[in-house]
C-alpha cells in the first residue's frame, strides 16, 4: 500500500508551568513532550491506520529516543530517521500569555534536525510514496528547502500528491529567504492547509476571497482553512463549505493544526470525500486541544467516531 511521507523537524517541547510565565525569569517548566509539526502530523496519519513515514534527524540522546519511540509505537515507519551520535535533538520552549498568544524559543537550527539533507531523499526511498506533506516550519535553511524540493520533484514525477501547511511562527517569518521558500513550495502544492491568519500571507492581496481564487486558478486543487475555535472551511473549483466548531475545554492548543492536517490528509488518502474528511479533521483538532502535550492529542478513528456521535 502507498505511503504518506513527511520530512522535517523532530523536537521536544518544554512548556511553562503557568500562564504568563516569562522566559526572562526563573521558573518551573513541564516536559519533555514529543513534538515537531511534521512529527505530530505523521503521528496522526499513522494513528488513523494509513501507512506513514518520516524523514528526519535526531541526536543520540533521550529526547530523540522519546520521539522515535512514540512515533514507532503509533505505527510510523521510522527507518528514515537518522540518529546522529555527535548531535543534540531539537527543542522548543513555549510560554502562554493570558490572551492565548504564545512565544517560543527554538533550538532547531543548531540541532540534529537541521542536518536533514538531499542524500536522505531518493527515488528508492520515496518509491512507495504517493503523498508528501511539507510544513513551512521545516524550511528554515537552504539545505532543507533543497531537500524538500528534491522530494517534491520525485513524488510529482511518480504522480503523487503534495500537501502544504505554511505553519509559520511569527519568530520565523522575517528571517531571510523564508517567504521565498514558502512560495517555492506553494507552487508545487495540490492541497493547501493555511491557518486563517495565513490565508493571504503568500498571495499578492489582503483580500481572502481574492487569495483563494488566485490559488485555485494557479494549480492548487483544494484549500482547507484552519480557524481554531471557529472550525474550518474548504474551497475547491467545484465546492466550498464550512464545518462548525465543537465546544471543548482548551487545555493546550499547540499541535491542533498538525493533528487536524494529519487527519484530513490521512482520510483523503483513505478515500473519504472532502466533506467527510473535514468533519473528522475538525473533530480531531478539537480533541487535540483537550490534551496536554502537542503529540498527546492525536486520535484513532474509533476515538473520532465516538466523539462525533456525542
Ligand atoms: P497550530 O499551528 O498551533 O497547531 P493552527 O492554526 O495550524 O494551529 P488551529 O486552527 O488552531 O490550527 O486548529 C486546527 C483545527 O482544530 C481548527 O480548524 C478546528 O477544526 C480545531 N480546533 C482548534 N482549536 C479548537 C478549539 N478551541 N475548539 C474547537 N476546535 C478547535
Ligand atoms: Mg499550524
């Protein structure tokens, strides 16, 4: 059976113990939790029993081991995750403010996951890949962008599908080359999964409707917009619809978008219609925010069905 692949950062997340806690003050922290946007995405794909694989690097340390074990236990093919002796697994510290916004300190550029490179993708490695998912957060160096471009070219040549979540933190957007990298991937994208705040980010307009029309006229076949506690929306050339949010108690919003994307892509891969896949993905995102820890929020099909029946 054909596999869904992703490539990008594997990190642990360490979160502030209290709302409003500052990076500049002594304090207590919780973690480590398995994390990394593409890792959460692919874990969710595997949880829905779709064949899933990840290309990445971790250090030969406890943080790497924690992540690899979680991914393997949930069914991800980890054979393309390199464990590097002289490197350290990436990490992200996150603190939440009273208004719900977040700040991050990333140790990613100097970590093992920055060493993902073109030698890690080939026709052989991707021979059974028919869907590749790219996260904008992963494109933080030219080396990784070139790796992503090479993987996309192989998958496209094999008639596979490319999905793309710009998933860009404000800490990253103004770094040199980041916007150009996102635009390069967008050009190759079939399924585009921006957050509401990101819809016009890569368009030449501030108007959401114009941006959507532009994308649909320029090679993107479907757009799924993540709207946090307002649900989600779908657009293609033939149809558009919204799904209404589920009322849940938010414990930890980090990773909801990645779980949502993993569920949507996995279920489209399974043959669900866009409407059904989005209904399940919307439930998956809602369930994800009720769990502490970004990758702890992934769900099985049975859990999603039980939640939707309520
Ligand atoms: P992140 O990048 O932080 O993971 P995101 O912006 O990519 O977030 P969100 O829009 O926050 O993604 O969440 C994805 C989806 O999960 C939403 O479109 C919605 O379906 C569901 N969701 C998220 N937060 C909530 C919530 N508080 N209540 C109900 N559903 C939610
Ligand atoms: Mg996101």
